């Protein structure tokens, strides 16, 4: 079993982490715990797991379902196209 912590996907500037308020930090911790629980009960089957990370552009949380063997992303919330739209709006 792997427990994933909050980790950026790609380079993140130091100021990005400084912008996280206590409520956001608490919410991210809750997401990590939820992902751990889902992995513990194998909610997506024995060959898949849920991971939590931050998008490197928008710094928004990502939940992904990945294949344990190949590390291929099977599904992602929010979808990639929504993250790119959010980055363009900024």
C-alpha cells in the first residue's frame, strides 16, 4: 500500500505554497486521508489506486486513478481540459 502526500506535479514556485491558508491545508490533508482510505479498501480494484497531487500550473488539487503496475492515469478529477481552461482564464 502506498500513501501519497501532497506533492506538486512539476516545478512549483515557493510562493505557491505560501499562498495556502489553514483551511486549504486542512482540506488537502482530508483529501490525502480519503485517498488512503479508498486505497486501503481497494475501492477501484486491486490493480488501481487513487493518488492526490497538485496541478503545476493552476496549483489546484488533482485526484487520479492510476494503474498500480504501469502508473498510467486511468481517470482524473478535474479533467485535464478543465485545468487548462482555468489556467487560460487566469
